[in-house]
C-alpha cells in the first residue's frame, strides 16, 4: 500500500474529515461503496404449466357449450366458430378421442403474453400432437389467444 493510501485510510479510521491529496492524485475521487445499483425491471410473472393445461382442458371440454368458454379466449368466440367447435368436440368425444391430456412445456414470455408448447395426448392419438400456443394475460387470468384457441380445438378433434 502506498504512503498516500495509508494516510487516507489512517485518517478515515481516526475521524479526520479532510486530507489534502498528495501531488498527482488531485483528480482521484472516492466512490460510494455499498450504494444500491439500479435494477432491471421485474420480469412479468409467467403462468405455470398446470395453469395453462387447465385452460386447455376447459377450452376443449366436449360437455361444455362454447357460450361458457368465451371467457377462455381472447375477444371471445363467435357463434359460428362456437357451434362448429362444439360439434367437432362432441364428434371427437363420440369417436373415443377423450379424455385428452395436455402437457405444457417451454413457457416463455412473449411481450406481455406467454407462449408455450402444448402436447396433446389421448386414447386415439398415435403420439402426442404438439402445438405452440399463445396465452394472453387478461386482468390476471391467462386465456388463449383467438388463433391459438382455434388451433387447439383443431388439434384436439383432428
């Protein structure tokens, strides 16, 4: 340690308020130690895979009318789309394609929303059918984007 550094440390330890810097060190300034650093904004809270699997299960339930499911889809479900989805889901049920399970993986932020890979399995599937779906946070509730809801019903009934 140099003599100048020892003088500064020694002076600080004994309570001396000011010490003239040695020649050649006039431009050196002390930096605050332990001062809080700016932090990155918190990452948006993502839904859990179980939450998203629950949304998928509710949206494809063949025993529930589309009119009850409009709150599960961004901007709701039109009557034409709803009637067609109900018909296709009931037909798939009669063909033995239910119960289906949804294995959600790779949940990732997509702006204020979330994307996830959803593998659909059921008794009549040769193997899981995987779709990447978009989920929208509406007032703290995670729902399917409109296009993802259509893709989900198509995959679940295909």
